[in-house]
């Protein structure tokens, strides 16, 4: 469980600044994550539309809240 979200957020920002990725490195990282998800049997999803209605509702709420 994350006890101090602000501390984690600061760490992540600092890490990104100190260790930037090139576009190629980011693509290789994405490929590795997809391979890992496939190996775990969680990718591709059985139903890619599952949860889409909820996501659209949440996006609408967030857009209205930011106005």
C-alpha cells in the first residue's frame, strides 16, 4: 500500500528527469511489457470492450470537473 503518494510522485518525477528514455528505449520497454502480459495470459484481453462504458462515464465526469 502506498502511504505517501506525494513522496512517490516526487520520486517518479525525479527518476524520469535523471533517467530519460529515448523513443527506441520506450518502444522496447513497451514490447517487453506486452510479452510479459502475454506470458502471464492476461493479454490480449478476452473482451476488449469490457469496462468501456465505465471508462467513458469516468472520462465524462473528469472532463466536466475540469471545466
